[in-house]
């Protein structure tokens, strides 16, 4: 398997979001910590090889080894930023420290005093970016399936156990300081690029920065899945999935209950309810179309989030396109009920018939030898 993967994510503290919407009035005389404000993202390529083994009638186990090559990375480590609103003057004070590591084609300019005077993106050579192998990594995925009976299946998997070592286009930025903000003069146009640039320059000049180019490592968000499914009949099945993601030293858990239905022809539909990010109101749905040699699908765990974004804690949308190579899937009548622990053998593939052909040839040869 070969894949190009790009992920971007931003954690925002609730207090910061409330200040943007409602202002800092509720926080007069208080100090709020903004440690959770941490942007991150990466782009990488992976080459993987997986193998699965039917251990017996009920158990199947599998593993996949993945060779990773990072292309670009931005990660903010845990910061110690604080935001204080003056009790009498309503002045604002931003203070603390933070550090950011990046592997990006970017240049950070500094003056003799160490102040950052500019950050510019270098011209990107697409060929060099795609062929860059200077940021190697490795990861493994593990999984097991237990078939209790013809209708009930349990599963468990541990994914993304690995890391990437970043060694190209490096910048490590550490900042410490404080920035007091006393408001703006009357008549100032605060909704303009010039005003935003002026505020940013003032913040940069208020902090002491250290910029280095040292290699760093980053782990993948470790994922643990526990699941089960029950097939009601040939067209309907029920399932449950517990997903646990270890991200930035915290465990983020969710539980999803789902129903899946064969809508006839080549369509498959799902409906789900999830407990996500301490929220119960997550109604999801998905649909998949199976063509001849391809599949397209779209699924979301919270459709309401697209209509009520300000009342939503979590929303995910995934759209995919798969190309299917190989032989037709086994038809239901060819699957023996007593062998529900086995995996499909390739349907009408010629390579699945060859062992049986060789076995029959050996049996015929043995019978001829016995007659002689």
C-alpha cells in the first residue's frame, strides 16, 4: 500500500473562543491559561506491507509495517501562555512562553537584537518536495478479529504506533515575554490588514526569540479501536465502536453505535449516533457506492454540526475513492457456514484454484500408483 497523507489540526481553549465571540468582560480581574492553543499539521508519504493470518476457526490476526517519509511538519509543543484582563482599567496582558518546531521551506529573519523581523515562504520545488527522503519514520498497525458465531464479530486494533525524525528545512522557535494592550485611539480602523500587521509586529517586538535549526522527532496520534457487529439478516447489521486517540498526552475517547443497510444494487448506507468530546448530540450518516473495480464513499459523525457550527464541539467529514484490483468477491452461496472463521479466498481467482487443482492431481496420481 502506498499513500499520501496530509493532516492539519488546531486545538483552541474554550476561554479564547468565548473572548472572540463575547469579549473579555466576563474575565475582568482574572487570568486565563491558553496552554491548549496549539496548531499542528503534517504531510507525509507512507509505504506499507500488511499480512493477516487465520489462526483457527474463530481467530484472525494481522499486522502492517509502514515506512514513512515526512515532507512537511508544523508542531507547537505545550506552551505556558496566560491572558489577564485588568480589574479597573480593562487593559489586556498577554504573557508566557511557547515553542514551535517546523520542517517547512521557510526563512525566519532576525535583527541583531534577536527580534523576528519577518517570516517568508521559500519557493517550493515540487519535485524536490515529493522526492525528499530526509525525514524518515516507521510505524506499525496491529489488529485481531474474533468471530463468536455466524452473526457476531468482535475486533480490536492498535494503529499509528510510530514516529518520524525531521531533519530538513528546520526551524525551532522559542519565545518568552509579555505584551500589554491598552486599546486603540478613537478613529482607528481596526478592521484592516495594516492594523493586524501593526498588532503582530508589536507582539513580536515584545517577546524574546531564540531560533535554531535542530532535528526533532514527532509521534503519530496513537489510536486504539474496539468494535463489535451483529448481522441481523442478509441486508441489515448493527455495530458499536469505541475509539481512543492518545494525542498530546491525553486520551480522547468516543463511542459510536451504528446501523448498516444494503440499499439494493450497489448502494450501502449507514446511520450512527456518537458520544464525542463530552457531547451526546452527534447524529451521523454515510453512503457508499460500489462500482465495477471502484468504490466511492462519504461519511460524517455529526451532520447537525454543519447546520449549527457554533453549538458543535466536534464534526468530522470523510470522502473517499477506492480502486479495487483483483478478482471477484466470493458469492454468498460459495461460503460454507461452518467455516465462518475463514477469510474470503479470492472468489473466482485462478490463483485460488491452483492449489485445489494440484491437490486433485496428486490424489489422482496416488490412486493410479495404488492400482499399479
